[in-house]
C-alpha cells in the first residue's frame, strides 16, 4: 500500500516537473523566436534605409546632371567613356570670352588678359584639384564657313591646353574639342553677341 502511494506521488512529481520543464522550454523558444524576429525586422529596416539613401543619392546625381548644359553633359559622358573619371562629377567651369578676355575675329592667340586668367586657374588647380580632368571646348561665332569655324574652335582650345601645360597642368588630364559655331550663348546677329560666342570653356571634372 505504501509503495503504491509513493509510486503515485513520484509519478505526480515527475509529471509536474515535466509540465514545468515544458512550460519553461516553451517560454524559452518563444523568447528566442521573438528575439530573432526583432533582429530580422531591425536588419530589414536598416537595409531599407540604405536602399532609400542610395536612391536619394542617385536622384540627386541625376538632378545635377539635368541642370548642366548640353556641352558639359557631353564632356562628362566622354570623360566617363574614356575611363578618366573616378566618380564622374562636374566640379566647375571656366569661361574665356569677351567679358574677361578677348578672342578677336578669326584669331586663336591668347591675349594678356586670357593668360592672366589661366595663370590664376592653373594655380587653383594645382593647389585644390590635382586629380581633375579638363575638357577644353573651343567656340566661334557664325562668321565664315562651318569647316573654318571648327578648325578655329580647335585652335583656340589647343592654345589654352598648351598654355595650361606650361603652367604645370598634366597633358594627359586635358583634352580638347571644337564646337565651332554650333553652341552659341548669344545671338550672332549683333556684334556683342558674336563677341560672347567667340570663347573657350574649360570644364573641370573629377
């Protein structure tokens, strides 16, 4: 009789222990699942934030490109295609036109004003932007035939490239292109407009 009672008590005790253990195990599993779920949600949130930040940067980059003029965008595309840019970023541009320097009709020679402006430009490049890439764009007014204006635009751009080279700017970081009369900034119907169209634009890319 005693043995049966002890056996019954022992069984009840084991059942109680099993029940407690099962409950504890269930709580542990639930807690671990909850922790895992929270960590996953946090990771997903972090990834979503990173994706949103990347999308924002892409939109900002596209917006900046849209703000550039056609010639500058084309310069950027050429530089990227040539593999000369790490980031493909427009920095700024220098315009040599009748406002600051003079390119007389049918003349590609740099004036004293142009050389002084390029001296300051070269100093800035060497001190601030040593690894930039330059596209030097030559432009003309509409006087004369197209073929002549293309040559003249190239001669003006080359004059700037040679001068900058003498000031210590590496030749392999500069290229030239002539737009001739095709990219006017003013109407060619006036003397003032034609003077502004006779220009060289130095596009600085990094």
